[in-house]
């Protein structure tokens, strides 16, 4: 079901590994030409274009783009009590973790009378995107909203695609569970807009017959390739969290790992999307064979068997055989997975060698699906190898560091000659004169 890449006996550079390892094709550049006219339509025609695009892509036209307050309340009231309890616990744990990410203001006395203070200021307004294609993701509401609220963002809006299957008071709006999660978190500005047009709506703002969606400073949240392309296209007008692709899991395991556990975890991420990536890196032929046998038993029994089989059989998934765990670490660091499980002897020690991963799950009882819902960690993570330079969503995503400089006269006079010297060296004499002018010196 999964292809095998045998790297045993081969010394490979990072460049070599990145060319060999399984990886999904994710051509954002090609999608740009598709989303460009969509974003232009939203820019120039606002709500009118959003209604048309919703009918075209989602097959439904909501009564209004903004979900009414009574519909949000009805969604929360109708939420299954067990789902509400699970969401409550997920929110509680996420708040515990993200509260500890708060940044403190720091002041450094550079010299007597001269200080630099770093203040952390939240963005003014953020648009949070929650996908709604093959699955319903109330957990993504939690993962986006909680860190933004803890960061102190004063204005939050959520967008999620309208669902044509919805009936009654929910007809034309996002899935009721999405709406309930928003209500549970106190978010009352929710829009029935999906895809690239949602990103454009946040970037440009719009007026829907007097109901105004103001432009945002930042857009966060996962989505399909068209959402990602819209983020790339509009980056600069808006800030973005990351260009997220389809989900991926890598498992670094030795012969101490349970093949059934590993197989279950590979399947869990494969059920997201036919292009989802599931990669096993191991130094054990026995484990690889055991996982293959477990997959043959498990995949036909899972609900989304066809989707899972396609994902596991795709070029983005596979088994990578290595000489030992040191070689395995080189592989997973080159791969830079969104989710990395370490199921080995001395897993904590092995995991300490991981440099590149969106999130690391250590040991037999820390599956990725725990992080998807209720570990307290954030599940909005970098994909496609971006974990070598980017982090997952956090409180820090919604904050900006601002340096505040305060020097008195004596402190400025003391350093003035250095400023003048460097300004002269850069052939910018007026920079130096802006300092000397304060002490009565003519240009």
C-alpha cells in the first residue's frame, strides 16, 4: 500500500534527502491564476461578488453573509452535550498552554539616561478562517480563536464556507457545530464565506446592505490550495500565519514501537485528504512489515477507506528505511514534518535531536490526534517542509514587538560622535546633523 525508499548504506546531504523523500505536490503558483480574478471581483464588487462566488463554489446563497446572532445562539443551544463538553475541555487546555506564551514588556538600560523598551502589541483586527470541505472543524475554531483572544486582539471575525446540506434556520450558513464553537468562545462576527473569496473579503472588507465587514490586519487558519494561494497573493496587504498545505505525519520508530499504533496514526492523518502525507521512518524491517500488515487490515475497516488508501498510496506517503536512529533523525530533520511522532526506546532523548517539526509527539501515548483536539497544543502548523523556518500558530502570531527608545540629553551627547561617524561612513550626513543640531551645531 505504501512505497518504500531504502536509504541504508547511503550518506546523503540535506539537498539529496529533500529530493528523495516523499512529498506532496502543492503548486500554489498555478493556483494563483485561478484565485486572482476571484480576489479582484471581491475587491471591486464586494458583497455582490461574494454572493455569486458562494453560489458558484458552495452551491448555496445565504440570506446574509454575516451569520445572525440568533442563529449562533441556536447552534449553541442545539449542540450535543458531549460535543460541548469535549469543546469546553479542549478550550480549557488550549488556554492553559497559550496563557504561558504571553510576552512580557522588557526595558533595557543601555546607558544611564538611555533605554530601549520592547512592547508587545496585538494586531488591531484578525480574520480567522475555518475550512469546511470534506470535514467539519470546530477544533480549528478553538485553535485560531484562543491564542488571538489571549494575545488581546480587540476585533475578531471568523469565516467558514456555507453548507448546502444545512436546513431550517441554518440554511446557507456554516455547519452548526462551527457556529456553536464560535458562540462558545464569544465570537459573534461570523461570515458564511469560504475559499479564496473569504481571504479577499477579510483583506478588502465589504458592505452587505449596511452590514460592514472592516478589513483585517492579519488572516490565519488552514485551508485548501486556493485559500493558500489567496494568502500568497494578498500578503503585504494583510499579514498571514503561513501557507499551509495538506496535512502530514512522520513517525520515527524503531523495533520497540507497536505496529498497530503506528498504522493507526498513519491512517488518522490520511483520512483528512487524498493528498495527505503519511511517512514512516524506521531502522527496523520487522516494524515496517508489521505496519504494512496492520494497514492491510485496518484501512478497509475505516470509514473513509478510499480516501485513506489514495493518500497512503500516493507519492507523498511511504516508508523510509534507515541504518539507525541517528540517520533517522537526519531524515526527519530534512523532511521537517508538520507532525512528528517519536516512538522509540529512550524517546525523550531521541526527540531532543529533532530540530525541524511543527509539533513533536513523544512516546506511545502521544498520538497526533491528541494534538489535533485536546493536548493543549495548537494544531495550526507549518507544512510542506516549512517547519524548518516557521512555527505553528501561537499567541506570538497575533503580537508585534515595538521598540520604544528614550534617551536624555546627556545620553545622546555621549554617543553623538559615533552616530555622526557612522552617518558619514554611509554618506548620509543629515543623519548626523539631526543629532548635532540638538547641541547648537550648525550644518
